[in-house]
């Protein structure tokens, strides 16, 4: 007597494939160049929520960082200079802190180093949707919300600047 029917094995395989497909489809698109940047709504240090879509029409550099990250802290002067160079020119830099210390700790740090650009507090869903690991990691998003480039680790300021200029000149057209 057979305990397992051949059709049952096929049905089990189909069910497993469907579950895997649902799992990967539910995660949304991967955050890679050419893909739409995952939307988020995160609290700023001022307590007001900000969404990526609030910046549609602008080139946006998302910098995922933390106060405890040495590389993140070392590149802050370059990011501040970059922000000062391009701000007001359809460009925004958003520092997205992955610290667990909350707004008070991140705010103290941001004030101490003089961060002139908006700082947002990442949540788990945003960290997952952008696949943040390790840090620092940056995403340059064009005027239409499409990821232009991903930078792992400390980014070369000249390269960032050239990429921003390219997007600003293109006006968001591929």
C-alpha cells in the first residue's frame, strides 16, 4: 500500500513554488539602478514625516548612515560640501539614520557636526526595502523616482558630483 500518491508530490511542488513566488513578489522590486526607488514615509528630526515622493521633480541623494559608523562620520564633510554646492538647484540630500538611539541621540549628533540637510529616522520596512547592509550606502534617485546609482561604502565626492550634474542636466529624461 502506497502512503504517498504521485499526484500529491506534484501538488506539493506546485504549492511550494507558489509560496516562494508570493514571498519574493511581496518584497517589491529590488533597489537597483533602473528600478523605482522604494517609497517611504519617515519621521524627520523635527518630528514631521517626509516621503520620498515629496521630492519628486528633484534629484535626491539618500545617504543611509549611523552615528556609530566611522566611515559614515568621515565622509560627512564631503556630503555637506556636496549639499551646499547643489542645494536650491532641484537637488536634495536626505540623511537616513539607521541608529536605534532615536531622534534625541541622532539630533544631538546632527547639531554637533552641523548637518545642514534633512535627517530622517529609518524604520525597519525602509531598511528592508532598500536592503541596507552594510552602511554607509547611498542611492542617487532621479527626478522621476528611478534609482540612477547605488554607492556602497564611502563614495568618491567627485564621482557623486559628476553623477548629480548628469542628472540635473538631463532633467530626468533617460
